[in-house]
C-alpha cells in the first residue's frame, strides 16, 4: 500500500514555504555563512556543498540567478543553519540533458521565473534522509492556483528500487553529508507534472496512459483524431481529471467481456476519457465538498456528471448511473495544469 509523506495540512506547507523563500536574511557573519567562490574552505552547508562540487555547477548558476533576479533567495536560505529542507540536486549531466531536450543553450537563457519553478520543484519542506522515504505522494515547494486557494505541486516517490521521483529521476548519490538539511543527487531534472504524468509516474494508475494512447488511434468520419493527449498535457490549461485506477480498468474489461484494452472500440475509449475530464477549472475536493449538496457538472463534451459532496464518501456518477468513489487518500493530486482525483470505477459517456 502506498504511504503518504506529504505535509498533512496545506496551510502549514504554504506558510512554511512562504517563510522559507521570502524572509530577510541576517547580515551577521556568525549566522550568515559565506558562500562566495573562493571563501568556502570547508564546505558543510547545502549551499557550500553545491559550490564545492564540480558536478553541480549548472545548479549553482541557476541558484545565483534566483539570488540576483528574484525574491527567491534560495542560495542564501540553503546556507543557514537548520533549514529543515531536502534538496534533490540534478547534476550537470542531468541539467545539460534537460537543456538540450528543451532546445536551450544555457540555463541563463531561461526566464528567471521559469528557473524558479524548476528549482523549487526539487525542494521539499522537511529534512528527509533516503531511508525516510516510502512509496507515495509528497509535495514540492512549487505553489500554484489562486491566492485564496494555493496548492503545492504533487510529487510521487517510489522506493521499489532505490529512490525515484515522478518515474523519471533517480537518486544516484543519496545522503550527501551536510550539516543543515538533506541533499540527494539525482540523474534527471524533475519536470513540473501535467495531468497525464500521474499515470506515468504512479504504477497503480498506468493503464490510464495506455487508454489514452489507444484512444488516440480513434478517427471520426473525416479521419480526425480526438486530440485527447493535448488536453491532458496542455500546460496553459486549468482542468480537473477523475483518473481511474488500474483495478477499475480491469473491472471494465471484465464488464465488457474482453481481455485486452485494444479489444474495445477506440472511439468509445476516447469518449470515456473525455467523460473523466472537467474543462472549466481545477476543482479541489474541498471546493466540491463546500457546495454541500449533490450537483451536476459538465465533463469535457458536456456529458453531465453528478457529484455527491459527502465529506465521508465523495462520489462521482456518470450519465449511465455508474457511481465511482473518489479516493480520500489519492485526491487533489496537483499538476501544473490542474488537479487529479483518483476514482475506483471507469466512467462512460451516455450509452445508446
């Protein structure tokens, strides 16, 4: 069973992040430890180790850009005693590969605000040794959403084989010795997740990604595809996705009397995926519950879903009366383009 290591209360995490990245730093040399090149002789802090290691030079450059051009004085913060911070630090090979894949020549070519998002997605509030991690969700220090409802970006830790993050980045040098936090070197930059990524990084949700790939093969009478994947990866959107578990998809196959996903009609699968997608906003479970009474809500193609906002058993029902329970554990998974609520049954469009 997945276990959760994220901050239990969002307000606490947001407040901690705010204090962490926007405080005024003291000038007293006894507190403000030097971190200028050539001054550090015996590196001990997170910042000093980053400067001292030749394989973290791109990360250092990124942190210095933030220090000079934004309000996120992370280089200073990671140099203070008792930061209560964990940093996944991409090495230069990882950063260069990410830059190359993005078509960027150097980290300095990025907008400082974009650098800030990327770097903060490698920072956890709390000090975690590699042995402290368990498989499950936590949150990074990136905050998205409106000011009256801020949300921290979700992150999936998998400890089945070492420590991996979001199914793409592996800790290759854990527990680097520092005296003011936790430092783990990773082999890939941890990108900000989009809605579809949760199906890629969480093994219990993997069939959803297979379903999307299969749905992409559907064609209408004019030969046009559903353009479904774009709706799930569009970083400029703000959407809500009900994502069925692998067990839910397996139940659907039994229900439909088939053994494999590709034995279904690809157009039906595409329409089913669209039925799980709310295009109007990223809606959290708290916002659903706050309504206080059952209500309809349109899915992407205007199929009406019905939400029962019972805080003890939040559910969603499709136009055919198929009721799915919204997981109380895997709920409000936050991507850069919306939120995911995990459900235990596949929803279907209205059947003729």
